[in-house]
């Protein structure tokens, strides 16, 4: 029993938020008929015992119910109330209700008398749980302080090891040298009493020691510790659970960094990574990267981040595994991943284990962004809604997982009270359809309805265009086939009454064309350039001239290209504020682009490559920014993009045509 209990403690220390995030991420099983809960009754002591039994049995909902009852019974006894609230907070943490757990602990922990030695265990529990919560928040500095406070209260080797491993985990991305010392101290305690610790416990200690070494750049020692942890967990077998995947992945990363590619490949094969039916699971995903230069992250930095995906499509947890530079830079990548989301429709396409735990190699983004062709329509829509004094939904501090449900609830309420033509629907339906988590049924139900509302309310044509484009893009996003007669299609006749609207529509229509179609569609640009209702220096006319200059250059008519560009009034160093991304013409690929050692063992994967496009259509500054599995396909994907050719963008000095582009490359056998 002692070994089993200690193994549980080690698992909690090694994965402070993860085991519980897995419960959130797990596919929903058919729910049995709910049993009628037994009321929490008995004396205060009996309720304490019942809550302990429920917690040990992992029946956390029941434990929470009992502790809530108990909380009301001891409300007049500050000491007992603090103890109950600490235990209740621990249960809330087990249920992944982190914010509630944090608030309760911040209230209860200071109320535990410091001079009462009998409460040392409760003070330990409070500090340790706060450390876990802080790690879930990616506040590793705060977590380190809480684990240090827990260590000061720890009684017995198991509790000391647990607190030390917490220190090591948090410290790995604060001060990795000190983190290694904490992990080594935990190991020394375990080695001193080998009969007390089972193999699973020792594997967890080695895992955390190895992680600290990895982030100090000591790859060979880290690889040896991970290899030993793999053996302690039963070796390389075809059985792969959460612990197996994590440890084998760590071993693969360390071996790759140490230059032992064959060994790394062997570990990778036994993680199951790279063998999913749908390798590239980025479809329907919002995967924004940290910007280079922010939070001290530089273009040469990279990190491996581990995360899980819940049924709702939100990230259930994220944590850094390795940072190319010692210190906190890897945390910036984990914070970015924490904000990712997937459409619920696409979550089930990802195998369950890899929704529980997936690892990616990430770099920061150099893309500057910049104004979009939709900036004008977006402003027109906002101005119209402001003039109508229509309030928008309050989504501040609403988690991504709850936003869709909240918006749907508000839309249904407005429809039931004010009908289907009220303008009050517009600010509710826009974020619903624009969000990455919009489902197909949302688009089918509310897309055509939103278009009808703005027309019934006589919105300006430019505002109508913004709504129409939003609905069109939402339909494409959920794979609705858009025909010319569908309620999602855009029609030029709808915007002819307004010069800005018809010009914007024409340029957007041109940008949507394939490269080979653009040569025969110059009339779209000519209509904007020759529109007498637009001022001579109107940004829309400038945008059309820049596009026509590139089209002329592609056709070999450089004199006409120079004339069009000169008419924009831009200098040779400037790009249009509403310039367009060139379209891909070719990207030669051969079997040699697939790493042969990965082909032989059936490992597949993908990478996202960021790059700039020169005016002649060649690519520059190529760099892999997302790679799965980590450390494998980034270089190969970058080589393919290096050979890619885009349509030309005319610039008098032959300079940059378009920067910060992204291209995906998938490797399949």
C-alpha cells in the first residue's frame, strides 16, 4: 500500500495539472442513468471521514458535495472552516475547477494558524495545491514559491519528494540549475530507502531530473535518465498510455538533440506519434504563434510544448517541455498554445490519446499583419451598429469553451422576444460565425438569417458586404459547398449602389481567383481604376493599380507595370496598405524530400513553414514554425518551400512582394 500511495504522489508531482486535464479531454462515453445522490448526513467527524473516503476513491463530485455540506456546518469555527475549505479546494482542483480552487485556497490558507503544528499537513496541502494551480496558469515563478512553502511544511519522505519535484518542474523554466538540484535531492531521498519506492515512482523522478538536464543543454545525461525511466515503466512495448507516451517522447527529443537520430527514431516509433489516420490535425484550428520580439522571444528560439484538447475544442492544458534557450522563453510558447482552439466538429477526428497529449515544436512568428481589404467594410459595419445604438455581447473573461454556448443562448432569447429581423441579432451572430469554434449547424442556421437582418434593416452596402463576406468565409470554413445560387454566395449586383462597396467587392473577387484565372480577369481591376466616383488617390484605386502592375509584369509588359505603379504614388520602398498575397504557382516535391529513415518505420508528420515572397515570386527567409512530431520534419518542409514559386508582384526595385506567409507541408508514405 505504501508503494502504491507513493506512486500516486509521484504521478501528481510529475503532472500537476495533466491527469485532470485528461479527464476533461476524454471522449464522452454514454452516460449511465444518474443515481439519486445520498444526502451527506452524520456528525461533523463522520462527514470528515466520508469526504476522505470519497476523495481516496476518486469520487470527487461526492467528496465536493460532502465538503460543501461540512463547510456550512463549521462556518462558526474559523480553524475547522479553513481545514474544510483547503480540502474542498483540493477536490475542486481534481475536477479541474482551477479558478474556484485558487480563490478558496487564497481565502483559507491564511486562516490556518501558523503556530498549530497539528495543521502542518493542511498547510502543506494548501501550498502544494496552489503550486499546481499556478502551473496550470503557467505562472511558474508563483508555482515555485508555493512548492517551496509546501516543502517547509512537508512531513516524511513522500511529501518532501512531492514538493521537491514540484520545485523542479516549475524551476526548470525559471532557473534550471536550481531545478536540477531540487530533483537530485528528491532522487537522493528515494535512493536512501529503495524498498519504499516502486519503479513507477522512480521513473517519475528520473523524468523530472532528465527534463531539467535537457533544458540545461546536457542532452546525453538527459537521454540516459529518460532511457532508464522507459525501462522502469516496462520498456518499449506496443502498449502506450499517457505515461509511456510522455517518457518515450522525452527520450526521443533528448536523443535527437544529442545527435543520436536512430535512437530517437526508435523511441518515436513506440510513442505512436506520426501514425494517426489524419496526421495534420490543424484543419478547423486557430493556432496563433507568439510574435517574435514579444516576451523576449527571438526568431532563433524554439520550444517543444505539450498540450491536450478538450471535447469543446479548447486546449485543456499546455506546458513547456523543452526550450532552446534556458529560462522562461519556452513559457511564451505554452501561453500561446493555451489560447488555441479547434472547431468541435473536427475534434473527434483526432485520436483520443493524442487529444489527451500532443507535442509540437514551435517558433515565433515574424508576420507583421497589417490592414486587410476588409478593414473598410469592418469599420462601416461598426459605425452602423454604433449609430443604431445596438449593444454587443459581453465576452470579456468568458472562456473560449463557453463563448459559443453563451452566444447561442443570447441569439435564441433575442429571436423569441423580438423576432428574426431585429438588429440586436447582428452583434451576437457576428462573433458566433466569425469564431474558430463555430459549428456547421451554426452557419446553416444563422448565416442566411444574418444576411437577411442587415438587408431588412437597410444597412449601408459596405456594411452588408462585411456581413456577406463573413457568412461566405464561415461556410467555407465548415466545408459547405458554395454554389452561385446558394445563400452564402456573394453577388456583385448587391453592392453597385456604393463606390467603396463595389470597388472592395471587385478587388476581393480578384484576390480569390487562381493565378491562371487572373490574367483573364483584369476587367475587375480596370473597373476600380476607372471608377470616377473614387478619388484619384483612394486606397482602393491604389490597391487595384498595384495588382494590375503585378499582372502586367507577369505578362512581360514591364512598361505598363511601371506606369501603373507610378500612378499609385508609392515610392519604390513602399508596399500598398491593401496589398494582396501572391498565389502559389508551383512547389516541386520528390520522394527525396521524405526522410528515408522515417519512411522505413512508417512515421508521418507535417510542418508549417513561414516565409517571405520576393517580387519575382521566389521565397526567402524560410523557417519551420510548427512541426509534428517535434524535431523531425522541419528541415524537409523548409527545403520544399525554398523551391516554391509564387506569382510575381511588381516592385520597381525588385524588392519584397509579400512578407510573413505560411505554407503547410504534410509528409505521408
